[in-house]
């Protein structure tokens, strides 16, 4: 999975934001993803903004911001770390 997480972002993707709860069971897969895949992803994209936002009791979600301020998001509740990576890949491959 680390190889998949080392994907390069490009095109019109401008920012990736991940929101999660520090304790809830629905955010466990997101926390696992961050522990195992954030570093390889950031090393592959050192100047790309990948933002991690923790807040108690929120629904885990990933947001992708594209050119001209357009955004797409995906809910990550109850997903495994592999499913979280798959959702991120889908958002990064969209054009907006």
C-alpha cells in the first residue's frame, strides 16, 4: 500500500483536506491511513498542501480542491485504510 500512497498529484488538483475524529470508531480507518500512508504521500508531493484536520465528534471526510475553487468530497465513515486510499485516488483523478 505504501507504493500506492506514493502517488504524484498533478493537473488541476490544488489541495487535499482530510477531516477526522481523534477517537471515534468511524474514523479508525482514516487514522490508520494517516499512520501508514501520509508520509509516503507527502514525500512524493513535498510542496503539495495535504491538510489533516482533527475535531472531536465529526464525520470523517476528504475534500479535494481543484482549479477555480471547485471542490469535491467523499465521506470516509467506517472505511478501512485501503478504502480511504481508494477514495483519495478517485478524488485526485477527477478533473473537478
